[in-house]
C-alpha cells in the first residue's frame, strides 16, 4: 500500500506530493475532507511507535488551547489527533510497511527512495 495523508490547502504538502511523482501510484487522503479514522491512526501508530511522533506542535490550536502549558501523554496525543486534523504532522507517507512523517528533506527523500521514485 502506498498512501499519503495530507492537506490539499497546504503548499508544503502540495510540493511534496509533486516531488513524489504528483502522487501517482499513491492513495491520497485529504485529512480535512476525509478525517482519519481511529483504525488508520492505530495503523500509523503501529509503524511509528508513538502518537507523539505523529503529533505536531506547530498547529495554531496547540497554543490557543493552552496545550503548551500541559504535560501530554500518548492517550492525549491520540485523542487530540482524532479530534482535530491540524494536530497530525503532515504529510504522512506510508509505503508498504514503512511510515515517513513530516516534511524534512531527509524524510521526503527516504519516502521517494522507498517508493522507487528518483
């Protein structure tokens, strides 16, 4: 399976999808219009090893909700990601049994290599 969880309105996600052959061969899921399910999040967790790895603190709601002043645990990260799509670190690229989280050059390059894109 090759899948990209992204936001269609995010310029960074659009750029990365472009770098990944325009998403050709991938199932694209816009998490704003098609929210991730608990089962999908569990699958990502199983590959990533933690919900914290899937969670972004860059969301505007992170500070607005006062989360920066709280000690969050794995259950909190899971709940927040399911409640609010902006808390998922984007994009999340799944290729076979590997997960690539975020937009750093090294993560995108590793995802492209795993997907066979040069």
